C-alpha cells in the first residue's frame, strides 16, 4: 500500500528527531529548487508570467509578458495593473502617469507561467 501524505506528516510529527528534521528541510529546499528550475525552463518569449519568490517582495505577484530571455534572467513587460501597483513602490514612484507597461528584468526562476 502506498504511503499517503497524511501518513508521512503523521510520521514526521510523532517519530522524527532533529537530525531527521534537518534532512527533511534540506530535501524540501532541494525539491523547491528543482521545481523552480523546471518552471523556469517552461518560460518562453511571449509567455504570460507572474513574479514569485523575489526580492524586493513588492514585485511578487506582478504579471506581464516575457519579451526577452537571456541566460538565467528574463525581461518582462508588466501589464497595466502591475505597472499601476509598481507606482506605489519605491521603484515606481517616479513613473510618469502615461507609462502603462513598465519593463523589468528578473531572474527566470522567479517566473511562474500564468497561462
């Protein structure tokens, strides 16, 4: 019988010691990195993406279209709503009111396909 997520969580809560928890934390960190890299590999020019897991945190959740890929980074043209939200941040406080779509460069691993 396969182990369920509930079984695994119950085991962690009731049986594991600190060294087990350290190994689990490293495995989770590694898996999250793998998932970010897989997600990044699926991003193409023209993809609509949401920015996630980034610093500064105010960029998280912004959306736009990928207009350029270069190595481990990409250039995103933010949509109008995200550009408006950017105006409320230190980075966008001086954006002219006529700017409807701000261009931003971010690490590729921070892009989540939104389509």
